[in-house]
């Protein structure tokens, strides 16, 4: 897997640009650990100050430094997306590999559950979850619900690969050598699906961040936890654009767009690697 990433970084310009953009975003998020301000404190600086020194991105109408608040917001937003992606990848890997390898009634049962989750309307379910859990709504709870709803498409894709691997000679050799199903799935089949897992992880992080931002802007999440969406929510509550405090919205939007572009480039680059026709068309070895 590391060799694949190294080759992509060397030969694929889109992958390199995506790594650079995401690296920049991660550095911004890491600066939150040295912030001189707490993200939950208000009126620690003069409000509504335009970008300039010492507040390079200006201040909000709530008396918060936009730059330092943005470091906490992007850190939490990235952590949210990664948490959703990790949990949903574990679900999709487990269900996809087991269904593809076992076949028969196991495959039919798992794919029936899978198809049920595919047709569930996600956004209305998440809004309903907010109204049911309003008093107990938390960042982690929303991530858990989104992870449980966001694995189905990728599980079907992994299942298709696992069905192909099941008929390979090395799988038959592993069975005859006495390896159990978990051993075969982890040691023999998992390496073949890791490029797909990487690509779908980038897409899943993009999806979860976009949905979290949407829900936060509408006020359907824990708005007291600093995220990109909650920053925009509070800016709208204080009519920042009408008041001329454009930097309160512009910089969070710019940073999350940069994140989307970086993740998209990584996903597209990995898709090109997975599809040999794309590699031949680009002349990539």
C-alpha cells in the first residue's frame, strides 16, 4: 500500500496537489494545540475587526479571533469526517468481504440488509435524530449515526471484489492449507481491496464533512462545538454578511472548499490507479 502511495505521489500530479492541500489543512488544524484562546470563550478580543495584524483573519462579532477559532473548527471537522470514515469502513469491509467470500444464504442476508440501508433517505433521518436527541445531541453521537448509515454503497463494491477473489487459485490453496475464513479474508483478500478502501475513504470523508456542515449551518447539530458548520451558523445568526463582517464566513468556506478539493483529488487519483484503462490513457506505469 505504501509503495502505491509513493508511486502516485511521484507520477500523479493530481495526487500530489491533493496531498499538498490536505497537508496545509492539517497544519492549520494542528495549530489549535498552541492557540492562546479557548474556542468556547467569547469577547476575548475586540469584535468585528477586519483582517490585519495582530488578528490576521479578523475577529467575529462575538469577540473571537477568526484564525484561532478556525484552527479548532477545521480540526474538529476533519476529526468528525475521519471518525465517520473509520467506523463505516470497518462495517463495509466486514460485511463486503464476508458476503463475497461466503456466498449462499449468508450473502443474501447481508445484501438484503445492505440494500435496505442504501434506500434509506439519510438527510431526513439525521434531522429526525436531532429532534429526538436534541437535549443529548453530541458530536460523537452524530458521527456514530452517520457512520452506521454511510457504509452500504462501499460494502457492495467490496463484495464484488471479494467474489472475484474467492475463485482465484491462491484462495483455493489457502483453503486446502487449513486457513480459516477470517485468516483468508485478512491475510489474502484484504490487501487486494485496500486501494478501493482508500478511495472510498476519501469520498466518505467528503460526504460526512459536507453533511455535517449542512446540518450545522441549519442548527441541527451541537452548535457549541466549534466546527466549520457551526462557525457559519453563528456568522449567520449575527448577520455577518449584512454587517460587512465577510471574513467570518469567507475564510471557513475557503478552507472547507480546499479540503473538499484535496480529498476529491486523492479519490480520483486512486480511482485512476484502480482502473487500468485510466492508467493506460494517462501513460502512467
